[in-house]
């Protein structure tokens, strides 16, 4: 697949039709609720990701869409039809499995042709489509190889071809890149995005890798303990986390406990901050403020900005492209990232260990998380 | 670069690497087989000892007597059908064990009969089948007349299936245990209904185990003589009984060796045919 440049995912036009709709889907294994009351709609042609830590129920949810599991409650609607009780072999979806699940006793060609053969398609039509699929994944000439003669990345692409050759309405991908090394994973991300855009097939992509989800998806559903914590366009998930879990799981985040003293003013251990929030708070309400490390600004001289306080540089982590500062103020640690672009001007200075700096939290960048609790730790 | 090895060094290298295995094969396979081959070409002396003249007379005798042909035919027949019965029982059993939560316990149950002597296990079947035995006790309890179960071909079949079932289940279990079950889901996902999915995605992967199990069961089942002796009485004579008779009371080692060679040749012929139909890889896979 030739590399092409990408339009930002969020500029893409999505279909009006609903490809998959889940209504109040619940699945229990014994006493354990794997998936609890999940409602969501995936639009036609969308690249939709289910993101969450292991054990959050994302794979179970995908398996219910594929038909390998039947929900205890709720309905699975695919292409407008209720498919809750329909077995997997009658659903217009195909799956790319985490371990690929290629048939070891069949050649690449036979693997890809399997689905078409089950549909009793004529031989020459099968041969034509298999060729098309092999070219699609850029592996022509590999027809007679067996899966054990191929690399992990090649096997992954064959699994993809084996599914896509059936022209499914929805392609389900269960952590398809997790078994590959970083470099290959990054390449295949681009390949997958290209493919999805070219074919216009709806992708539902399960991953625990937040970067993968952010790069590839139109929309993301963040899952935790069988429930959807937040569902929205990729940018919204990052910029406006609604729960402490989402703020922590997607990227890094500084969470500051705060108490409202006015509708747009809070009191914290770092001082009083003004907010620029749509919804006003009731005084006395406990909330969490979330701010991304790259959105914190540092100054040597006191700037003429709102929400300014003093902090000490406790640690400096040099990552090449960035300087990460660990700041301590009011008994709390804050992470701050600045680009390493060697410009010494206010807001872009470099600082030394133990230096006392001025920190500014721009009101628009402070996200208020209602509820006030710390939330559950995704890495606990 | 390494210097070329002297002939002496090379001989030493060969001896150290393939030497022990080769010695084992020569001592325990090649020499005994040759001894038997030579014996089969000799004649019976007046005291039962092996004497010249050498010749094919033992083989001529075997193949010209319809009774002997019948015996080997019956052995192959009973051996074959016992093996088929074992496969029908053992195939689902291997799958059942492989996916069970208690597979360790079930495997142990399969192996436990080996803790007891084979002969004693065959005698145990006499207890079951004899006139006043357990099975007849059950039959008469239902008000039916007792059955004449001993000696009978039926009893031979039951004991053969019982004895050799583990030899089939264990290699097949090893093949089944390695199967990645997500392949079955992949087959469903690609539109195969359950039976088709099993047949296309899983069954072909069990074929090597199936053949290994078949051979492990068929070869001893054809050659068995204890089971036929104890449970078949005078009614069922198998090739194993014939060989035993020749080496035992008939005191004709030469003829006994010839019959053994015929049996071995038939088994090798079967293997060769299998290798031919399966191609070069067939035997490799099997072993």
C-alpha cells in the first residue's frame, strides 16, 4: 500500500445510516458483569474504536457484534436488522482476530478464499477476488505459501484480506496490531486507515492503546468496568474528558481537586482559579480540574495572566523533542511539557532544577470534571 | 576458516553423533529381524531345532494352505474393525478431554488401566463375560435367559477395544490439544455452519494424530494373541495365536518366523501405501 497523506479524521464526512446499534446490551459471566447496559451507534463508513484497559469488556462487546456471544439483555442491530440471536455465519460482518486465527493447513490463497467458498461463489470469481485481495494488502505472488512461512505482519495482512474479501458491511478488529513490534504497528496503522478510507467499510476497532485509537479513529468509546465512560469524536475525548478515568487513561493529565466558591471560581491547594466553563458551578461543589501537561505555561517573570502561582522545578525529563518538568506547588505534583525549540522568550524559557517558576493555567484549558471524586485509576 | 577434518576425525564425528542411535537400531531392530529372516528360510529338525536346507518352503506352505490365509484374513478383519470401533469412540473422547476443565483427571483415568498387568485385565473380562458372570447376572435380573458370551468373537472385540483405546486417545489428544479454537470461530465468522466449520477448519488438523493412533492400535490389534486365547477360546484363532503355537507347542520356529515375516511385510506394505498416497511428507508428519 503506497503511503498517502491524511486528511484529519475529524474533517471526514460520515454516512447518515447507522451500521451498528447496540441497545442496552449487558453480558454476564457468572457473577461478573463483563458488559453493562451499553448503548451506542456506529455510523456507516466510520472508523470507530472501543478503547479501554484489559478486562474492561471491549472484546466481549465486539464478540457480541460478531455473534460469538449472545447478550443477556439488550439488542444488537446491524444494518437496521435485529441480529441479537443470529449466529455468526449469517451476519454481514467479518472479524480480524487478535492472533489472526489463520487456518494453518491451508495456503494463503485457500485462507482468503474460505469465505467466498462458503458462499458457493463460482471458481473463477473466487480466483479473481483472491487476486484483488492480495493486491489490496500488497502481497501478490504469495498464494501458495502457508501461514507458518510468513512473518507476523504478513499474517496480519492475510487475516485482513480474508475478512475484507467478503465485502462485509462492518469489519471488526480485535487488537489486530498488538502482537507486532512498534515500527510495524505504526506502518500498519497507516495502511489500515488508507484501506478503510478507500473501501468505505465501517471499522469497529478494539484496542487498549490510546495512541492507536487517537491516530486512527473518527470516534472513540472509552470503556471501563463494562461500561462506556465517554463516547465522542477523537478530539473531544482528548480535549474534554468527562471523567477522571478518561483524563488519566487518554494521554497524561494533571488532576487538581477543587471546590467552587463562585459559579466560575474555585479554590484549590494551589490558589484560587477562575474558570471559563459553559456550565456554572454551585458554590461548595467539589470538582476535579484537569489540565494536559502541554497546556501548562511556565514563566520566569510573573506574567500578566489569570490563574498564576509559584512552583518549584522538582525534576526535568529530557525526551529530545520535549522538556518535561515535574513541578511541586501546594503539596501537589504537576507535569508540564514544553517543546524543546531553543527560544528564550517569555513562555518558552528553559528552567533549571529547583528553580522557582511562575505557572499559568489558561482558563479555557482547564477542564472541569464533575463529581469531584478521584475516580478509578486505569492502571490500578 | 576451519581446517578440513582428517578421515579419522570425520569418522569420530560420525560415531559420536549418529553412533549411539545407529547402534541401538542395529542391535535391537536390524539383527533380530535378520535372525528371524534367516530362521524363516530354514527347516525344522527332528528335535525342533533350526536346520538347513534353506529355502522358501515355509512361505510356500503358508500361502498354499487356505486355513492359514483364513487366519491372517480373520486377524486383519478383527484388527481392522476393532480399530474402527476404537476410532469412533476415541475421536470424540479426545475432544471431550481436550476441552474439559478436568482434563488432568480424565487423562489419568485413561492411563490408569496401565497400572495393572495386561493379562490380569484380560482375566477381568472373563469375570464379566463368564456364564455366572456380572453381565449375565444383569441379563438374568431382567428375566432374560443367560447368554453364551465366552468364548466368543464379541468378547474378543470388547477386550481389544478396551485394551487399545488409550493408544489411540493419547496421540490424538496431543494433536487436539494444540488446536487453536479461535479458528473454529474464524470459520463461523466466514460463513461456515458448525459441522462444515469443524470439517474444514479443525478435522484436517487432527488427521496426522488420527493416522498415528490408527497405526498404534491396528498393528498390535492384528498381532494380539492373549485376548483371542483367553476370550476366544478354540473358536477364534488369530495370526498371533498361530505364531505363538509355532514357537511353543509345535516347536517349529522356522515356520513361526515365516508367519511373523508375512505379518510384518503386510504392515510395512500398509505404511508404504500410506506414504505413497500422502506424498513425501506423509510419513514425516506421522512420526
